[in-house]
């Protein structure tokens, strides 16, 4: 094994190290904060300068290493969703905002917190 927990899914970019950069680091930190503080499990996929945390059906949190963004649920037009943004340097507040979005979508949490 490569040191990862058995319950942590490994994506190809993580195996090769290709593309696991600032975006992947930010997404990984957000994933850890969501799980530790709110009991929300997520999976990280990173490569080519972008990464995302898949939090549940209907919610992806994207990162470029500088910021996070996700669909806010307030569409400007039916085909053009509005996005919420947050600075990637503030993981704690970003995780709180994502947790509030998970609650609004009524997505299941994996942990008991």
C-alpha cells in the first residue's frame, strides 16, 4: 500500500503524483476539515491544475488552489447556476459554508458529529 487508509479511494492522479498540486492540496485539506469537523465524507480527484471534492450527489466543490467554488442553488437562469466562492487559504470557513450547503441539500453524512 502507499500509506492511505483502506476506506480512502485512490484516483489515478494520486497514484502517479501527476497533477497533485496546490489544487489537490487545497481540496484534500477541505475534505479532511469536512470529515473531522462535520462528519461529511468526500472524495478528492485532482489533475491538470484543478481538483474537486465530491461531497455527495449533486455537490462538487472545485478548487484551483487559490479558491473553492460550488453551485449555490440560486440560479441566475434555469440553465445557468450561480456559484459560491471562497478563498482556499481559509479552509475552516470554507468547510462551514460547504457543510451548510450539504445541510440545505439534505445530503447524507457519513459520520456522527
